[in-house]
C-alpha cells in the first residue's frame, strides 16, 4: 500500500493505493466517520485492479471543508468527479461502503458515462425525508449547528480509549477493525488524542432526498452493479422492501455486520467482487 495526495480546484484529498499503477482503477469510498483504512483488509485481496481509497472531505488525512461550506451528501459527488479528473480517469469503477456506497450511487446515476462498474457494500440509498418532514428537518439541523459551536471535541488519554469510543459508535465492529480505523482517524492534541474528522460531520442534514429522488438515481444505473448486503447490516431491510426497484442490480447477501469488509468476512466479500468483476 502507498499513500499520496490528490489536489483538486477546491481542496486536497489523501488516498491509499493497492495494486499496480497501470492496472484498471477502482475508486473506493469509505463510510461516515470512517476513513480509507476501511479497505486495508479487502483491497489486497482484489487481484488485477488498482484500488484507490479516498479519505473523503472532512475525514482521515483529507482537508476539511471551508467554514461556510456544509457536508451535504451530493457535495461528495462533485469531489469524486474532480478527483477522477485530477487522476486523469475518464472512466473508472466505484467501490463504496455505507455512505461511500450512497455517494457512489449518486455519482453513477448522475454521470453514468464515467462509471464502468459499481460495487456497493451495505449501502445504496441515503436516509430519506419525505416532503412533509422537510421543515422539521431544517429546524433540527440549524439547532444542532448552533449547539456545536459551544462544544469541544472529545479528548482521549490514549488510542485505546479512542478505540473503546469507536466500539460504542455507529455499526457493530470488532476491536481489531476499530483499531485499524482509529490509527488513521485520530491526531495528537493537548491531553492525548482527538478525532481528525470535522465535527460538522455529526450534524443532521439540512435537507434530505426523498425516496423518489433516491430511486431516480438507482434507475439510472446502466453499468453492471453489485450490492453486497450484510445479514446483520443496515441495508437489507430496505432492499427487501424495495426489491422491485432493484431488478437491474445483482444482490449478494453475506453473513456479517455492517463492516463485514474489514472483518473476518473480507475474503467472502473479495470472492463476491472477484466473481462480479470477471463476469461483468
């Protein structure tokens, strides 16, 4: 694995790469509050491809957005297209986990001519807010933003304490996997360690897509698409409820939780991806 920086017109992103420089590229996007290290167990198992895992804006070693900017889910789409342009990738494949899968779907739906293949791990649609809920959602977001100004980031006396905090966070995850994410996700500060992530990432979205909006993007997925759903994950209920909308997507259900790709199930995920890549 090698690390490098990618500079776009708006900001600089950190990235990790596995595989040969001349191999076909797969851009990999991590989940919410995670970082590029989430693919450190899976990526070495994917032969004949160059996996480029990006620390998304506000995460890992990438820059935070400016003080007047926000972290709306669609803003990551612009980031991704500019990253691909900076890497001189006119066509590329996408691999996304959780929030990264959602960003990948939005990108592939908006720019289907740019995406060769799409691989999603336990994520596909953003959390929807229907039209009549929009006023309350906006009020909630503004109230939380005001409160954030008076809060300080958590400080941990040791990385072990940060790992323990991550274990209490979103999605069931093993201690070994949490430690991988924490190593890239914390930085030294007075009193110990704190998260590198931008605290604004914890704020509610001011506006969310409706399910109809989200479906419009999945309807535009003309490229070969694989969704790996974890039996104990967060996407399977939605997939079952909207099965009829996903007939054009290959769906593979595997044992494990939301972070199965960085757990013991990484080999099973790699096998499913290998079968898909060889047949697509």
